[in-house]
């Protein structure tokens, strides 16, 4: 596969859903699909970092936003690129309301379980995008 899949998490520092988005993306990129997935820091894209802009320009992009503001998606679009798939943590949480994070600094077992479910959902989406070519 020539192109990689860039999965860009929210940078919602201080927000549980932002932390869940990052933990899910780290799991995806490091453990579940390291050969296919790369990530970058949203802040680098926001400051027009040439390397980060090239990543979203030259590859397939999935964004993972922690809240309805959709900063990851909006910042990719601000570069003139389209997002291939956008995910919101709140939509996963609505399906698993019993998995509420204990806090921001310590997600606790329920929060990490929600992050793992999100990572598995992202893995399935990556697999679909790879099949599409």
C-alpha cells in the first residue's frame, strides 16, 4: 500500500473524551495497525507545520474528535483537504454509557475500555479503507 492512513486525534487536553481519543489512536497506531497507520499532533497542523500538512495532503485521513466542536476535522479541512472518515468519541460513548471515564488525568478501567472499543472500531475502518484502495 503506497498511502498511509493518518489518524488525527483531538487535542482536548483537560477533557476526558479528548484523552480517550488520543489513547484509542495510540493503541491503533502502535499495536493494532502499526504498518498502516500514522498519527501527528493536531497542534502541529494548526501552526501550519509543513510536515504535518504534507501528511494530510498525501494520505488518507481519519479524524477522531472528542467533542462537537470537531477541531481535528476542521483543522484538516482548513488545509484544503477532505477528511475520509470522521469519528466522534461521544457517538461511541452513547453506545456504551456504562463506560464513563473516572476523570481526565486517570481515565480508570471504564475509560480505557471505551478507548479500546474506539480503537477496535477505528481498526475496522482502517481495514475498510485499505480494501477500497
